[in-house]
């Protein structure tokens, strides 16, 4: 081939123009054109592929299977890069525009090629009917889109990747050897064998749910989603056991969802989300359920916080700010400062009775005690009748009576007790004093004359306690005061003879006294002498030997 | 009578004024007595007055030894005569209250019940004084349930105001045969847990409502204090077997009393000094106990 690209393009065009029935019957010319077309495509894709063993597609002498294998080898590494690029473009849609502007023309050409490739695929591989249909539909959708150009590159890359993804159903960890899809199939078969669950039934249910949810979406989308879901269900555990998706997320589901969202815009996002939620319900773990519960609680609480509080939670509430009679329904709690009244229980009664019994046994009562009071009146003197014969004769009795009447002081005292007598005297004195204090007109009792010695004291001192004036008139009569004898003459009156007689008398008296004194002195001296001598143990003059 | 009352009141005030000096003297005498008893030297501050005080101590008898306070003075001579009590109610008493007062008449020996009618309190008290009553007891009610008791000692004695709770009357116990008649012997008294000064005072007031009993009487009246609530119980006991077996049979009404005021005059003297009044609104009132433990 001199101009491979052109020949290739021509080949593609040629393929496109042939009738579909003609494609069914194997013909060598058609086959040759197909090979050239695929070679062309291969070489187109080659620059994008990171590393490929083939420079170009070797078609001579290879059958369909081998050619496909070669294409596979080329496109496999592309997948991850394409996926990454798609994600990146998803996040930054403005970049896509820039990219698009650059590669507009290239894409136009590419697009056409793509369409032709589609048809070729359809005719070459009957097994992939569904997918091709999908692709067709997908393509149609793409064309329907507003930003058709925008999506075209994505469409191309996604096309490839979608196919691959549809086929594989995994991300990241998948490679040639570990295929999640196969793993899941194996696990499902195993569990079905073990538990004997009806997987198919569950899948059908899921499908129904999803169909219900998707009201907003277009029919095409629905179909596509259904198909997607079918596919997903095959590879997914419908029995709600913990699976890979529970931990790492059901990535398969999100990818087609994402695609559809990208293609359809944001209108169906909510539907898709519901979809996602509904799908999740089927396979929730306990942890997820708890989280859900918590979430709902949190929402409720937040809602409650936003509303105004009930009146019981507000601070000072007057009657106007709360509903009528609402205070009657609420159990209001007041702090009481008094101890509550005691409720009389059996135990309290029993304890009181025990205490009473104890007291009775001990005999310890709290009755009033009689306080011994002072007698206000003296005990009456009981006079006892003396039954002995009276010692005194009748005459003597009369004698005593007479003396008492005439001379009371001389009468014998009739008191039995000396002490009584003393006490009565003291009391009389006391009474006299009190009377003197309390009477305005005090008259002392008449003094009974008894033979008592009169002291030479002023009269007032004896009679009156509170003397108003001091008098020096003695109680004694003048003749008692006077201690002289006979007629008293003044000095002027005394005669000569009288004077002489007095002097002589005085002398005689003095002499008598002097003699007496002398004798007394002499006697004293001898006594003293004897005494002194006695001390020295000397024998007195009139001693033993005299 | 009026002049006698005036004189008695003056004497009382005089004795009250002397109290301080007497107490000082009493303390000195007590110290000397102690020193003599223990054989220790007499404290130095009393050395000068020691001789005179010693003489006084020798002359003392049991009456003069204890210094008299004016506080329980009203009951100083109360033990000489048996108490004579007048029972009556508030105005327009209901039937249950009348029954309760009838029961109380049997509880207190030597008690008389009169109808209240429309008499004024001061009239009642005057006539009581004239007739030589020692105490007057007034019972109040709330819708048939007795809820107040006022005990007033008569010459011019203290008045104690009680509130009644948990009243169970003999009439409530329908079975008349089981209860039987109430004995009227002079009862023994048990006053439990009256420990503070106020408790002693209350105990005194309650004690002097009853006469002195015979030692072998079987009737017991109990006033048991528990955290300021005084329980009134009325029992008869029997000793069956040995000395330790006692069987109590409860007769008579049972109620809890709560003291809320003591005044130093009679009921009609509204301006009398308040000796003690309950203060429930204080923050610490829940923690304090005024009558006993």
C-alpha cells in the first residue's frame, strides 16, 4: 500500500457503503478491505498508545481471533490513561474546550472513522450485539447532545473505555490477571451452592426498584440504565453480604452513572442519586444502618434547634406567654426548705413501741416530781396534857399568880426551853425594829421594870433608834449619878474648923496608905528573894533543917 | 385580784433582774464547793470573800442552792396542786372535731370540756383564772380534721402553739368492742428525745398538764420527738410472764404535733413576748433540729 492512510480510509468508506446483507456472506475482497481498514485504525491509534509491540497491525495470514488479539494488546494500556483523562476532563470541563479547539478538525475525521468502525465491529463480532447496540445508542445520544463536539473526544475515549468497563466492571486494581468480574462470579456461584438463595429473583427486584425511580429520565437512558443495571446485577451480590463494594464502594455503578450524568447534564442528578440510595438499601451493613440512624437523629435535632423552644424551657415565663392552663399539666418542682412531714409507717410505730417497752421495763418515766416547798407557817405547838400529879400545892400556885400580877418581873419564867427563850427575845427585838421602821407614829412598848443594872448612858440612846437630836441626859437619877455623901459645900462656904478637920482626915488616910504600901513592898521583896534563891537550889531559911 | 396580779408581776420582774447577780454569786459558791470537795486551794479571786461565802454555803438548803431562773418560773409552784384543764374548740366546730375533743377530755385527767359558742378568748381566760384553772387547751380544725392545738398555762404562763398531723381518732376505729372504754387512772409519762433547751421547755409544758401518778399505774402516755415532730401515743401495758415480757395495747387518739410558737404570756395577751417561733423560710432550716436530735 503506497498511501496506507488513504487506502485505509477508502477501505473504510467501502465497508460503509456495502449492503449489510452482503456482509453476512464471507467474501475475500470484503475481508481484505476490512483488514486494511483495521490496519489504518491501528496505526491511527498507535501514537497514543504508550508501548505496543507492533508497529502496525499484521493482518496477512492471521485470522480474526489473532487480529483481535493484537488490537487488544494495543488498546489495553490505553484504557487507564484514557480513563484518567476522562476524569480529569470531567473535573475541568473548560480544559476540554481548549483541547477541542485544537483538535477540532482531527476529531471530525476521527468521528467518521469511528462510525465506520462501529459498523465494522457489528458485522465482525456477532457476540457483542448488546454492547454494539449500546454503543449505537450511546452514539446517537452523543449526537443529540448540545455540546456534541465537546463530548466527542470523551465519547471516543469513553467508547473504548466504556466497552472495556462494561466488560470488566472494575477499576484500578484490575489487570490482566485479577479480574474482579470473574472473582465475583466465582463467589456468587459458591454462595449460591452453599446457601441456595435465589439470586435471580433478587436481581429482578432490584431492577424493578430502579425502574420505578427513574421517572425523569428519557427512555433511552432508562433502557441503557436497565441494561447497565442488569450487567451490574450479574456481577453484584444481591444478598447483602459484606462485599468489596461495601468497603471500597460500588465503583461499577458510579461509572455508568457518571457517564450518563455527563451526557445528560445535571437534571437527572437527583434521580441518579435516588437511584444510588435505593440501590444502597439493598446491601447495608449494621454499621451503615447505625450511621443512617444517627444521621436521621442529627437531622431531627437540628430541626428542633431551629424551631422556637417550648415554654417550659424558656426562662421567665408569665401567664401571657404560655398557653392557657398549661401550668396545670406540667409537673413543677419547687425546692422546699422544710423537712417533709413524717409518714407513719409500721417500722416507726414499732420503734416507738420498742422504746416504750424498754422504758417500762426500766421504770424510767418522766412524771412530774413534787418539789418540797418551805412551810409558810410554823408548825403548831402541840400542848401535851401532863397527867402526873402536880408537884406544887394549891397554895403555891396561888402565890405565883399573885406575884405575877403585882410584880411581873419577879415571877418565875414559864418557858420550857432556854433556846426558845433566847430565840423569842431575839425575835422581839427584831419586831421592835421593824415596827419602828414601818409606823409613822411609833410608840414603844412600856418598859417592864426588872432589876437590871442601869448603865450611865444618855436616855435617848436607850429608847430611840433613830435619834433626832442628841441629849446627854443620863438614864440614872441625879442622886444615882452623884457619888458623894451627905451635905456638899462649896469651897467658899467651908469654915476654918471645917477646913482643918478635912486636912487632918486627909493626912490620916495618907498615912494609913503609906504603911500599907511599905508592908506590901517588904513582902514582895522577900518573895522575890526566895524565888531567886530557889532557882539556885538553895535551901530557904525556914527549910527542912530549921 | 388585779392588785395581786400586779404585785406578782412586779416580783417576777424583780427576780428576773436579780438573776444576773444571783448567778454570779452561785457560780462563786459553786467554785468554792468544788475546791473544798477536791481538796484544792481556793481560786485566788475568791480569797477575800471566801469566809462569807463559806458561811452562806453552810446555811444553804436544797431550795436556795439552785439559782432560780425566770424561765421555768411559771411552773415553780405548779407541782403543789393537781392541774385543772379546760378544753374547748374554735368557733363552729364540726362533728369530727367535737368527737376529737371529747376523746382528749379522757386523755387528760381532771379536764373539763365546754362549748365554745360565741365567747371571746379573753372572757374565757378571765373566767378560768377566777375559777383557778391551771391550763386551757384550744383545738382547731380544717374541714373536720383537727390541725391545731394551743396549750396555755394559766396564771400568766407560757402558751405553746402546735400543729397537728396524721390524726387518727378513736372514732375512726369503728369496732367499739375492740377498743373498749378508756381508763381514767393518772398515767405515767414518757418524754423521749427532748434534748435542747427548747426541748426541755416544751417537755415541761407538756409534763405539767398531768398530775402525779401512782407508781403502779398501767396507763402510759408517750410524747416521742423525731426531727421536731412529736408523736403522741397512748397505751396500756400488761406484764404477762416474767419481768421482761410487756404487752402494749394502743388506746386513745394518735397524732403528730409540730411546735411552731411559744409565747411568754397567755393567749389573750397579744403583745406578749415571743420566746420562740419557727422560721421555715431560712435556708438552713432543713438542717437544723430545734427540739431534740
